[in-house]
């Protein structure tokens, strides 16, 4: 067989050398793990967050490992700031190949029937609206290149609601309906992006993590989460590294519109 016609190896498909990626919310927890994954595969990665000092310290840790990671301060709820971030990345590196729309969170402090409606609006903006703006800013540059990977980050609570009883007696504030609505919006937004951008050579996929505790989380909460999933293991941020590697690289080039649940089997029952 002619070497030019031999199929690529898995290692070649996963190789991201020469690719440029942005990860919003990339300075901590899930975003940091996903940024590290792509950098380990050879990509130039821009990690974005509102907290410049944190970004710089986290980027330095990865840079000291020889990884091509750089910080960029950005408020993803500000459309102009998002556009500047993407434009600056393209100006510096000549392209953007991967946009990971990871920044998000919950503003919920009150619950039905006494919910504060402004918290709903803020949670939607922080999650769904910011994802839309980041995807659009990246797509403007990806379309002319006829190549791109857009990865959104939702949650198992975008597909499933949560049982308030699960959180009773814990030192843990549950996210509530605004967060669940926002993450559900991201999942279907991703399908719409896949439909709109597919003809331009751009894939769009969603990762929905399960309960992955942060350091300092209530130990009882962690134990309940461990017992609630099928494999009986507490999830870690590094459990997302393989998922983002697949969807960001050419190993996942024929995957689009997917909502990939990384939850230890929480959602199977």
C-alpha cells in the first residue's frame, strides 16, 4: 500500500500540533483539565477567565511543564470582550481551531416559590448567552478556514433535574431550576450550532459532566455522589481530558451534535 494512502493512526488523529484553542473558564477545575489535555496533545491553548492573577499563576504551572499555554483576561458575559479575545488570538496565532465554551456557574440563592427572577437571568447569561457569544465569535474565523471544533459544557442537570432531597442536611448549595434550564439550553444550542455550521466544516459538541467535586467540597456530598453513580467512583476533573481530546482533535471529526455525558453512569437510572 502506498504510504500516502495509509489511514492515520490513532496517535496521528489525536495529535493537535499546530492547532490553536481557547478555553473559557480555563483557570480552574474542569477548564484547567481540558486546557491541559489539549496542550499535552500539542495545541497552543489560550486560557480565559475574569481573574487575571489566578490565570497567570495557573498558566505558569503549565508553561513550566513545557506546554504552550497563555492567559487572557475576559468576561464572557461581555460580547465586546469576547470578540476582542477571539480576534486577539487570531491576530497573534493566525487562526482559531477549537473553542471550548466552559465558563459558567449558578447564581441561585433562592428557590420556587420565592425565587429571585434576576438570578434566573444572570444564570442564563453566564451559561447559555456566553456560550452563544463565544461560539459565534469563533465561528466568524472558522468559517473562512472551513475548519473548526466548538465544544460546549453543560451538565447532567441539563438532561436530568435534581432531587432536592439529595442535598438535605449538606453544607452545599444546590443549583436549582435556573442552572438546569441554562444547561439544557446549552445542549440544544449545541445541536443547532452543529446544524448551522456543519456545512462549513465545523463540528459542535457538548460535554455534560456529572458530579465532579471541587477541593474543599462537603465530604458527605462527595460520598452521596459516589454512591449515586454506577461505577461507585468520585469523578475528577481529569476524567474530562479524554472527552475533550476526542472532540477537539481529528479523532472526532465525524462526531457532531453530540451531548456526551461523563458522569460515571449517574444518568443510567
